[in-house]
């Protein structure tokens, strides 16, 4: 059995996909099939029979473009004919709790078999939750205090209540959400433990990392250190046969920012309550950021900057100050290696010197790089630019006489000064449309289009007033362009 890691992109758009093909991947790890996130229309792309062969679903976080089809998958596993077992879900304990809460309206009630009554269904009847990542040593619980009143407490794993000198609950008056404020035993500083600690830090987490063990010694684990997105999230690291594939998930990957997060010591703000009131309080209503003295630990920073070493990386990006994602123009501030990274989640009309992915592409990980599966071939990437526009993908190779000019402005790229970009000329390229891994001359005629046929071949279709006419195409120009590039010709 092969130990190779095979990857298929099911969806690579963010939340505003015109075709609904948001973030989702199918990964074959040593012969076992998994889904990583489920933002794409899986039933259309894979079909019910194929979904029955999937060993489990990994969820990185609870934004809808990463979990949009979660409840449908849960319902499918419960009600599909000849296929009634629970959906195996791999994620952290906290993310599972959020999925349970957000899916309640869709999963918690149904009709009895006679259709005359409504009865409740437990989340656990749909979901076989398998925890990855360590369990926290401390958690917030709600405890009944009599007369219909409930109180929040922080407890350890033996259900002992933790005093306010060690941990506090801070409730945001705007959202009602409770977060933990924790006194770090090493520094004596007050921190948000979900932000401050990495999974390997036993000040807040168990030592057991709950790694998924697959066939032929393959492993799948959750990583937390480099994920910085505003909500609880994880990355996924897969190892098999000496290869490593990492899904970074949505994050702000900026090593300069990360350094500030662990270096900056903040002064506590006691305008909402006095220091003595703070010391005595078990529950505080207010902004937790008034009391956090340091955002990241040094250990988290050190693990974050090395998380993607010696690995092929699928990395989500955006552009131009997106706040909660890595901006393309700041990729030079990351620890990513361009030769080992493909970018997903990018907006339309994105031009990149890094490889851009597209839905339906398939890869095999070799020497921790992405080799694209095109027919029976495995091909490397070596174009100078990658461009997506209106659902189509293009590659560009440098040429002094190229038809298109790449422009640069503040780290962002654009083609031929389109869309009022007004940058400086960077270099010229010839453009080719990527049709399922095969490269064909970019069409200038609006009445022509390339299509990918079900038989695996590409077809050039021309539309006229009298109908359409198609011509079956050959293998395209990818091999020729690659050979020319390797020889250093213009």
C-alpha cells in the first residue's frame, strides 16, 4: 500500500465564492480517505456513494466557509439508506462544543416514525466525536445554584473550583460570551490561556496530544501555535511515508506581528474596577483585553515560526489589510517557503508569484512539494505568475515580447494595468489558460471558450449566431513551456 499523501482541492474560495466552492479538501493518507473542512458542495462533487467511503471529517474552525455542509453530512450519515452510522468528526474539544451549539437548530429535533410527534435527538446520535489536540486542564462550567439560578465557575479536571487568584471569568457585556483569564504560573502574568499557550504547554494542556494514528504509521495531528484568526482554530499536520502536509487554515501569518504578541508586556487597565476589586472577583463583566498582560507565550512564538518547516503547505490568503487573514502583500513576512506552498482562499482577480490553487486540482506530495496530477503524469509548477479571474485560472511565463505586463504596487500584483491598478511595470509575460493542469493560449475572442470534458480531454468551443462548434485539443503547451523554462530560453 502506498504511503503517499494525495490531495484533491474540492473548494478553495473564501466566504464569497460565486459558485459556493468554499474551503474543503479530500486527502488520501496511506489509503485512508479524509475530508479537511466541508465548505464545498460535497454531494455534487463527490456523490453520496463516495462520501460513504470517507473515514472522517476534520474541522479547523467554525466560520461557515469551512463548515457550511456540516449539518448535511451529519444528517446524511444518520438517514441515508444502507448507510446508518455516525459522522466521525476530528477536531478539538472546544471547536466540537461550538459545532454542537451552532448545529442545534438543524439537528436537535425531528419527527417520530409515525410523524405524529416531535422528539429530541442528541448531537451524539449524529456525531462520533474523536478529539485531536490535548484536553485543557481547566474549563468554565455552568452550575445550578437553586431557584433556577446558574453560576459560572472555573474547575480543574477533578471538578475542583479554582479560586480568583489563579483564574477568573470575564464576560463581554456586548456578546455575553465568557472567556477565561488565567494567571500564568511561570511569569505571574494574567493571560487568556486559549491565546497564550501552545498545545505542547502543560501549564494549561494535558501532555496527551490525541494524534490520529492511521495505516502504515501515518499520523494526523492538530497544531495551534501559528493559527491566529480571532476565533478558536487549528491547523492540520499530516505525516506519511516521510512526507508532511500542513493545512494552515485561516490565519494572520506575520512573523513581525507574532514577535510583538509575545514580546509586548501590557499594562492592566483598572478604569472599570479597582485593583482590589479585580483581585477579589471571580467573575468580571467587561473587556478582557483590559487585563491581559501578554498575548502569546515565547513557546507559542517559537513553535509558530517553525510549524511549516520541511512540509508542503496549503495556506489561506487574502489581500490588502484583510485583518484576519494573511495578506498576499505580506507573504515576505511569513516563514513559508514559496517552493513548498500553494495558496488558497484568494479573491478573484488575484495575480501571484506563488502557486494559486483551483478547485478540482489533484496533487501528490513528493519531497514535501506539490506535484500536480495531470492524467497519468505528475508535474511540477514552474510558471512565473498565477492568475485567477472570473472562475478561470491562468499561468504566465516571462517573455520580453509578452502580450501582458505584470504591474506591482505596494506588494500587490496585477495584469496589464487592469481595474485602475496604476502600479509600476514589473515584467512581461505570455499567458496561458490552465484547463485541468493543461496549458493553452489565452483566448482573446469573447465568443470562444475552453471546456474540460468528462472524458479527460480539453475542447475549444466557438460560438456563432448559427450555433457552436467544438474542436478537441491535445495535451497543451505545459511540457513545452517547462522545457523552455528549464533551458533558460526567453
